[in-house]
C-alpha cells in the first residue's frame, strides 16, 4: 500500500474536504483525488461516498481510516527514532499550542531557542480538543491543552500549571472593594464566554451543572480580548483565567475571583505515551523548569 496515498486519504477524511486536504498537504486537489482513487483501486473497494455535499465513509473506508491513522502514527514514530539515532542532538519538533495558552509559552520558547538552536521547532495553533485529536492520531508528538482531556483518546496527561478564573465586568457591576464572587451568584447573570470547543468553557459548564445554576450566555467568541471588549460594552460578564486579568489595563472594568467552588484553568501537556524524541524531551525539560518556578505553577 502506498503510504502517501494513505496519508492523502486520512487527511481528506479528517478535514472532510479534498480542497482543504490539498491545502494542508501543499498539493493540488486533483493530486489528492487521484491518490484516493488509486488507493480505492488497489483495495478494489470504494472508500468514500461522493454523492452528497459532505464526504461520507463506506464501511471499508472507515476501517482504512481507523487503521491508516495507526499506520501513519507508527511511521512517524519510526522516522523520529531514526532521526534521533542519526542526528544525535539535532532534531525537529511540531508542538500544538492553543491560542489561549500561547501567551504562557513565550518564556519557554525563548529559553528553548537559546539552549537548543539546532532543533527545528514549529508551533501549531489549534483548539485544545483538536490538538488532543492530532496528538492521538500521531500527527503531533506533544501538545498543550486545558483539562479535562477527552478520556476516550487514552492520552498521557502531564499537568504543568493552574490558575483561578476571574469574572470581569463594567466598573460598578460588583460591590465596591469586592475581590471575590461565589459561583452561585452567576445564576441568571448574562455572560460572555469563549466558544464551546475551549477547555475553559467545558470546565465552567461542568461546574455550573454541578452546583445547579444556569447563567445566561449572551455571546461567545474565540478571542479573549473580544470578550473583554464585550464586557466593557456592557454585554455581560467575561470569565477569564488569571494571566489574562493582568493584561487588562483600564479602570473602566472590575475583576473579581470566582470562589465556592474555585474554578481552575488547568494547563497540561498530552502525548501518546511511550517514546519521546530528543527534541520533545528537551522542550519538556525547559517547560517543566520554567512553569514550576512561575506564579500559578503546580503545587
């Protein structure tokens, strides 16, 4: 079986589009279509149902996709081990980092570049759940996410930092001098929150269910600074991790820390477990050193 054809097929299924797969693989759409057809001919069975607006897998296609992910992940691990053996200290690392977490990684990135200039590092930005999926499939060796992690993916989880969540609203929304807010007081309050695919939103919604409250979600966004702007405009109360609170420089907003229960924004690394390349081990060592000594670090 042609490994390249298998990769083109799995990427097409993952992105649910020949054109998006072509963009991701840096080839033409016709090349992707040709390679998928070639794979179908080799297997003597159709893999995709093409008579609908969205791509659907046949029974054979589902088997090939599931097994293909494991084959490609095994090939990636094989190449990583060979590169380590041949290159010694040289290496290459693709690491997934969600946009909400990247501001925490600047010191790690700086120190890593200074200590390991010979390692080629590529940062892949995506949502936490997508990064978890990409690590599970072997596309990424390591990634960062926000707990909780999808248990079905059976990933190895390594927590690195946790921070409290704060409520941010127009000045005067909370009692003057107030520094904390019980979660139950959010009941019925209009909120502006991150989109549902963000780990923080998953964690907050879980807390709301546990304590039996139903805040009103006025708006959602994938950009934390837009949530701040909406809070400033009076649309509702934004819920953000502590590191972002320190970046808000206006006396027109008021911030109070959520308590009872105190919701935590917990950042963690995920891997498939087992072997890690030299480059990945080097990154993890620098990260553990800097996160352990920083504010809000694990403890």
